[in-house]
C-alpha cells in the first residue's frame, strides 16, 4: 500500500567529475523559476575523486520535500555512466519510469587492477529495459566532443532529459539557466544541449 | 553584482541555495561582524560563501589555522560586544571544546556568538558519526537543529537572538543532509548593525563577584549556569517557533523527530497513508527539551516513536522527563530496535519502524524489483574513490615506496593523515598502515619510533593539516629525538574540502593577498635538521631525496610540492587552457601492466581485448609521470616527447 505521490522525482547518476552536481543545480534553478519547491540531495564530499555520485532532485507544489528519494520512487533516472545508471535504476526507478543513459563506461580502478570485472554494456542495457518503459541510450562524450568540449557531457544529458517532456519546465527556461550560469561556455553548452535533445527525440520517434 | 547571490539585499527573492550557503545568508541577515572557520566536510561552504561577500558587505571573514583558533577569534570578537560566528565539521568541535568549556562559565558579556557544526551521520566524509548535541549538553548550551536550508537560514537568525539573550554561545547542529541539500530559500532583509567594539572585563568581573560572595569562583560560576541560564534555556525551548506540535488530540500514537528526520517522518506517514492519524512533534531545539510542549504532547498518547540521528539523545532525555510525566507510555526508538543505532536515516527506515508499530504493510521493493536486484546487483562492481588523474600525491607515494624498497626491502610503518592523500592507503599504492586524526601522522609516528622498532617510519601529512595540527608533534619529534621521516604533501590548497586557501597559499578567505607562511622555515624552526623540497612529478629526484631523508639519523622532513591536479585544471580552464593528454604507443606497449598495478592513475585503462594499456582522454591531464614509469617507453606526450 502506498499513499499518493506528491513530488516529481528525478535522479542523475554518474561518476565524480562528470558534472552531475552542476547539471542537477541547473534543473533545480529552472524548477524554482517554474514555481516549484525544490530539494536536491547530493553527496559530494568525495565526488571529485572518481566515486559514484547520485543527485536526488525533488520538486513539489506543496511542502519542501525531503532530500532523498525513497526506493522505487524516481519518475526519471538519467545517467552519465552505464553501470552507475543501472546501480541507481535498480533501486530507485519506478517500474515503467523514464530513463536515459550514456553507454561509455568509466572503468573503476579495481577493474583496471583485475580485481573486479566490468559487466558488458549490452547486459546493463538489458537490465534497464526490464525496468523502464523506454531506454534512451547514446555516448554522451561523442556528442560532447561534437559540441566542442568533453566537459559539456552533462549538458548533452540535460538536452536529452528536456526532450522526454517529463520535467515541468520548458526547454527555453533550461537553456536560459545554462546560458546565465556559464556565460563564457554558453555556445558549446547550448550546442551540447541541442545535440542531446535531437538524439533523444530521434530515439523517441523510432518506436 | 555581488560575488555570490547571498550578498544581494532583496527581501523576498528566491534562490537555490545549499544548506551551507543558507546558513551563510542567515549570518549575513543577522548583521554578524566577524566569522571564522577551518574547512571540513560537510560544513566547508559556509565560510567559503561568507568569504565571497565579506568585503563588499563590510564584515570580517577568515579561514583560521584550525577550529580552536577559529572559535577563539569568534569568542574574542563577541567579548568586545560584536556578533560573531564560527563553523566547522563535527570533529572540529573537539578542537573547540577547550575554549568553549571555559567561555560557557564566563559568558559573552554584551556580544553574541553562533557556532555551526556539520555533523556527518553515515560518515560520508568522516571516520565517525559523532553527535554534537552531546557536546552541547556538556557545554550546557542551547542546540538548534534545522531540517532544511530555509530553516537553516532562519534558525541562524534565531540563534543570534538567543545568544544575545543568554550571553552565551548557541550551537546550530547541522547534518550532511541539511548542509549538502540544495533547496529554494526565500531571503529576508540584510541587517546592518553598527560595529562598536568595547573594552570588556568579564573574566575579572566574574571572579570578583564570586569573591565578594565569599565563594569558590569555579563552582560559583557553574552554579550560575544551572540557576540562571538553564531555566531561561528551557523557557526559550518551550517558546521556540520551530518546536512544533502537529496533532488533533485524538491520536494514540505520536512521533518526535528532529532535524532532517522531520521531513522523513512526514513522507513516511504519507507513504503509509497515516497522515493526520499520528501526532507529530517536530523539534528544532533539542537541548534542552521543551518540557511543557512534551507534557502536552504525551498527555493523550499511548505510544511514542523517537526519530533522530545519530545518538539516542532526545530519547534518553525524554525518558528522564517521562518518569514523572507519563511513566506508562510506550517508547520506541533506537533502544527498542525500531530505529538503527548508527548510520543515516531515510524515509524507508522510518516507514519500516511505523509499519512495525501500526501493523501497516510496507516493503521497499515489489517482488518483481527485488528479483531484478538479486539478479543484477552482483554484476555491478563497487566504485571506490581514488586519487585523481595527475594527482601529485600518487607520484610522491610511488617514489617513497621505491625508496623504501631500496632501503629496507619494502619493510616500513607508514601513518597517513586527514586529507585526499588518505586515499594512498588503497591498492595499488598501499602507502601506509593507519590514519587516525588531524596531525596524527606525526604524533603516532613519534610513539612508534620510541618503541625501538627497527623499520623505517614514515608520516604523510598535507599542507593544510600540517599547519592545523602537525607542528606541535614535529617539535616533539625534534625535541625528543624520534627518528621519523615526515613527508609534507604540499599541493597548495586545502583540496579535500574544496580548494580553500591556507597560511602558505598567499591569499585569504576573501581573496586578498596575504603573507605566505613558509612550511620549510617552520620545519627548520621546529628543530628539524633535514628539510628538503621536491617536485613529485620528478619521480627520480623525489625518490633519491626521500631515500636520503630515511637514512638521516634524526627527524627528517621532505616537502613534496606541486599544485593539486584538480585545482590546476580549474585554473587552466579559467585561462582557456585545455589539458594535453598523453598517448600509449600500442606498438611499444608490451602489456606488462606495471603502470596500472604499481601506480594506478585512473586515466590508465586496461584494454582487456588488446591486452594493453590505453589512456582515457577525458581524465588524463598530461602530467607525464606514467611515462617515467613505463619500462618500454611506450607512453609519450602528444608532441612525441
């Protein structure tokens, strides 16, 4: 038995250094401007040192939401690294929820050392397909490189997120927030955003 | 335009603020004059943010050398009649305890002082789950516990008012999920209080009062706390606007929670469909407990669940109250096993406790999701944190291990310290055996040396940590003749907590130029006769110098100096420079894998199919250290060097 859900819950998964926290603050800022109460739970004590980083973004028209999304509570999960996406999706995605993932692995040190094995990306995607209504997947770094900077991988994923139409703020507001946050990198970031959006739209239409 | 949004005086404005930034805004809205801190996760961003706006708003902010000196700055300013603020992580409060334990007896006179502690349930960025509320109890000072960033700002303002009323410091007890949660915060007006410092004499006044009353001064002052301050504190708690009762009067079950747990309880009640059926006392001030509110709360209830992180602090104090108020009441919490005794809480944990009490069904996962987790979870590997690509510490550890291999066949005892370089304990570096506390690397090494053990002893301590707590034990080493080698891992910033400046960086918390304090001069002044500086990116030179230091017949220091790689990339980015990753020549790479198994930079990736190393261009910063390690000269710069 579960009570009625009062929040929109989005998670961004990745590895420290991928820009996950910046991306979540863009969504949060835009949602506040769209009239929501917002809370973003993040752990970034060690985030720049290659650990797994997950942001819990919660929006509500009523009370301030608690900082962590309960298990199976995320309406949307987006991931910048495929194994990290699955780690989050398994525990948090509402069955039938929306998800987007990058397919380029970032190998953990223990895998390089031969102490652990990185799963096949296809196997990760297969697990995601069992939980999500639709899996949008592509290499964020390929699109970021095309936009002009590998640093813009997080903007690629925001563009794709916007294309799903599942977050209650329009694309222009997100783009405006990005442009204001990093005025000098505006062009590259918006180009990355658009490449991500176009790729996601293409995959959504391809059903 | 201010350097941070918290500097904008626009009441009613909404901004997405980190809990720590919200506290900083609260400090600004309170008209605080002096703020001091030492960085520590999860509380660091409070002073970072204050430092950005201090000059333009006209108050003073500093990064102090450690938490003790920070709180002394705040106490000194408050004694002069100003409003002052200090912040730190929970463990920093231990350093503050000596000055605080005294000022709580003497009082602050006309000034006001707020201390914010960032507690870290779950130890996300700490090696223990210390609960500052117990320090508040020992200090006999009020403890406030905001549940979200908005409350963090608003309760900072309340804390200053309470401090002024009591003439004593007030503790704002934050937790990671408040410090590091971002949320919409609505601004109030920025208060401007004229800075009018006065000459004070509270210490002697207190003594004279005791002597005039013909009493022993210390018990007299302690009694004064119990007689005067405690009843006032209790009254403040009973009237505190953030100690809120939510009940109709016909409930039989109630929940008492504090801090972020207030929100978990709300959501758990909603998930279980129990909204409006369970009474809820949300507490924003937990020391002392609001006895009258609690009496009203338990009056009609049969059962109460206490939800708090991390010690059963409210639970124990509530039990003491219940003995007279309602001895028959059934109390659930940590001691009954409904709430875990350690770790961070969340909505699910609270829902499980409430389900157990009420008999409502609840499970975290459906059957289907449980079986998917069981199938796929084992295939997902752990992802441990590691030193960044290009990290100079990795090169220093590697060089030291080479030196130790030559000197003693790799036998040694190593002790690390608090900072990024703590990660040097993990494979493949395994550079030391223990980490204890700030400055513990040198202190422990001294003790190990005096056992007479016949292996080299090496202590690794960061630059900021050296200033914080390394100097007294280094003096001990020189004075008492401990034969140890200290490596100062000098990466030019307080990197672990977010690249804050320290006494050797040449700039202050507000970004102004400052006197650069020289680590090597301090070491020499401490009496150490072997002090050398090396560049860790020069592996061979570093190895030779560390070997000489290890062979030196007394305490020795090697300062391994090279800017933090992540900070370097940040500075490059500001200048429009992109790093130039190195390349592995697949023709020359023999697949010996030594670069990964002995050095292990995360930019070195093992290609299982080709059985060769390749370099991840998204991570490599082009430091070139791995090129010095490769026995086949297979790694080179993009230019071919």
